C-alpha cells in the first residue's frame, strides 16, 4: 500500500479498512490473508503496517534508507517492531558511498 505522507483522517480510515479487509477477511474463510507491503513513511504507510499487526496480519516494510537509519525519526518505534515478527528490507547497504546512491522513488517510477 502506498499513499500520502500527510493523509487526511478520512484517507487514513479508508486505508485502515482496506488493510483490515486484506489481512482478516480471507483468514475468516480459512485461507491466508494478504501480506501488507509498504514503505515506512508517515501517513498511509504507517497506518497500513499498524493495522495489519493489530489485526493479526502480516507485513513487510521496504525502506529507502539503510536498516540502521530511521526516517522519519518518529517511526523508529515501528522500524524496531516490524523485524521482530515480520520483515524489514532495504535496497541500501549499511555502508555506502555517494556513487551507490539509488534515485529516490526508483521502484515507483517504472512505467
């Protein structure tokens, strides 16, 4: 799930409902629910991960920083919680130089 960093309350509520539906409803039918995959930005990304975890679903956070860097800093708690039970991935090595930098939003720019 991807969405606005500064989402309105209405958009956050819609995202909660979608994440809950994806993680819970299929399980109610005896099947695995979907795994929520999102970045780890404020707004919709955070709502999606928290909703999945609260409802017994699975989540994967894909971050655009090294695993040792928290961005935004206020989501550090979530970045610490997710890898304890789920998956936290990064396309950035722990140690890198400027030549290894990956253009921002590369994964979302392909057409």
